[in-house]
């Protein structure tokens, strides 16, 4: 089931966010994520619309949308990956009327994520350097009218 984030979900969501970043981005020092932990917890999650994928009271993944178009986070617990949860979360957001366009940044070295988003209709619009990590990243976009 997909439902909206509630304040009491914060600790579990942040655990998924931390582990997910460590696993998906081994090319970035773990300290980078730890230094950004409080900013994500205290600022970004409060500003975003976050939806959780949950079964049997266990949060298996989540997606966060900022400014009605930017996917700031999409994470699925490792043991539940490749079961369609990420796809369900993306499709859930795509079906919402208010999201005509979705944008995200994904590191070039995160090949699995690039393939995943491409399969879901996202197109690479630009390649740039993330100034905070010095890593090359793709700016990918999906538009409802192109779907």
C-alpha cells in the first residue's frame, strides 16, 4: 500500500535514506551523507511530499517530491529491491494530476538507477558536475504529455 508520510515515520525513513545512499553511492564518502542527514530530516522532508510503500506495517520504500516536480529521494530497502516497489512509487506519483513533469538528478556511476529511470520514461536532459561531491550527474526528466 502507498500512503502519505507521517511524522512518526521519520526515523524509519531516515534509516532507509542513510542505508540507501551508502549502498547506491559507494563512490561518495559516507561522511557526505552523514553531514547532510539533519538537513534532509529537518528541512527537505518537511518541504516535500513524501509517499511510503508499506506492507504489514513495514516501510519498504519511499519517494519524496520537492516543488511539485523534483524527485529528491527514491529509496527501497535492499532486501525489497527488484520487486517493483520503486516502479509502483514512481507510477503513483506520475498518476497524480499535479505532477505534469518530474525531474531528478542521478550520478553517472549509479548505472542501475539510470537504467531504472530510463525504463520508466525519463530522458537525460543534461550532464553536469555536482559541485558538492565533484561527481558527474545526469539531470533526467519525465513529462506527462510525452508519456
